[in-house]
C-alpha cells in the first residue's frame, strides 16, 4: 500500500495549515492560537469528542470507527510548540513573531496529524477508537508529562500510543525506527563554585574558583572515559562557565557553571548523576573551594516497545517500500513519558536536504506530508481492521 491517494488530494490544504502554523509560532505552553485552530478543525472534521485544556493547553480528539467489537483504543500524538529562535530562512511564510520559530518541524507534525484525523473522520474504516493527541511544550516544558498527569491515558482508555518526528538528512517520505532505548535522558546541572576573591597579583591570599572550576571541567570527562562502559552511551557537556568578576586583575569570588548530561538507560543515568556529584565536590574541595550542585532531572530516555516497533516498521514499509534502522539519538523527546505509561513506538520520517532541527535555517519539507499522514492512517487501519 503506497501513499494514500486521499492525502495527495489533501496536500495543498494540509500544506496551507502547516504554513499558517509556521508563520505564527508559539512557545512551550503558550500554544493558545495553535490549540484553538486544532480544536476548531477537529470539530469541523466531525470528531466524536474534542477536549481542550489537557496538560494546560493540549487538545484531544476522539474518532470512533464504523464498528467497535475489538474495544481497542490507539493514541496518535503530535507536538505543537515552537522554539525561541530567530528565523533566518527568508521564506514567504517565515515566522511573524520575532524570536520564535518552528525550527523543529512541530508545525509539520501537527498538520500531518490533522490531515490523518480528517481522513479517519471521513472514512472510519476501522474497528475501535482513535485518540488524536496534540501536545504543547515538548521543547523543554514536559507537556507530555503534563498530559499524562491529567489522566489522559485513563480517561480515554488508551491502550497503545504512537509518535512521529521529521528527520533532516533522510530522503523525503522515507522512514526509520529502532526498538528499545532510542532518545536520551536529558538531565541538566548548575554548579556554583565558591572561593575567596582577591587581587590577581596575590593569588596566595585567595582561593581561586577559576582554577578549581577548570580542573572540574576537565575531570568531568573522566566519567565518560573511565567510569562508563565504553560501549554504552553517555555525554557530559559543560556549556557555560561564568565568573563573578570580569576584571583583568581580580580573582573572582565565585564561578557559575552550567551544562547537560545525556544518557541512554536508567543505569547509565544513575551512574552519570552519582559520578558527577562526586567528581564536582571532591575536585573543587581539593583546591579549597566549595561547590553547590543543582542537578535538574530532565526527560527520561525514550524507549520504544518491541512489538509496537515491529508493527510500526511494517506500516512504514507498506507506505514507503522500506523502513531503515534508525541511529541512537542523544537528543531528548518527552514522548518518553507517554511510552512509560503505555506500550507504543516513535518513528522518524525523512525531511530531505535541509538544515538540522533547532537551526535558524531549518524548514519542514511539505512533500513529506502524504507519507506521514498515510503512516498515521495505516497504523489505525492495520491495528484495528474493520
């Protein structure tokens, strides 16, 4: 079964939706316009139920099949939020909101799931119930966690859940997936190193937090090279190092350090946190300074379930002719929270030759829409055949 003809017919309409969303990006939970448009369209499509305000600004639509002898309920999820990036594409439909941009393709995800919802509402050629999930705040706000905390899975009896993300560098409309750990846990840290400030010409009278911090940054890389199994995945990145003084002749009183630790697997996540805290406190103490550590738990590792991954790959192969093995990704994805609550799978759809996600010149390729929509629809029709 190649791309469904209906989505080729709907492509101009879905593209118009996508470009309107691209022009009007909204960040984190502030997806008020986007959520209202999604809810309005779901109502126009004839969804059996449309509910707003799940996970603060999330939207849920319910579509019942022609029959329901199976009692199956499948969730399909798309994210809606943009990033705090100034767009540099020069497109005619570029962002009209300064400092906000759909630089990760969530406008495309939303438009594709809306297209699938329109088709499924028209045909209802399945036995069971589809719950379409439009989530805010994937980019750091944990909107997936908030929707789950609002009881979404229990309220609609969702049994399985599926997600999708576009992927620059893969041919448009192709697919890739992997079972097990897929996207990384994304913890963050802040460290304040407290020393004793002084004159740069009299270092013996000070406790230099810069020296302590510099050794700490270097020592942190030993977590990867000497504590972690070499075939496991862990990344430690210090991304900010700021002193309390900017003068040439002053040893500062303190240093503020920020960064992130990315891991795949709960055991590696625990190891990363444990060794980070030990290396920081003991290295800094060796220079007579003190460290205040703020460890900020981020998204957990996103883990695809085996049976649902195999099924998702079968659907992708039916749509595109093949489905590749996806690489491990050290970026984060809060669909992880939904996969912790229900079995399911997350797949990548090719977005062609464009800048990478989170880049100011990134652009979603509208030619990927028919393949993405077809995958959503086929997940439903094959998992719950009429």
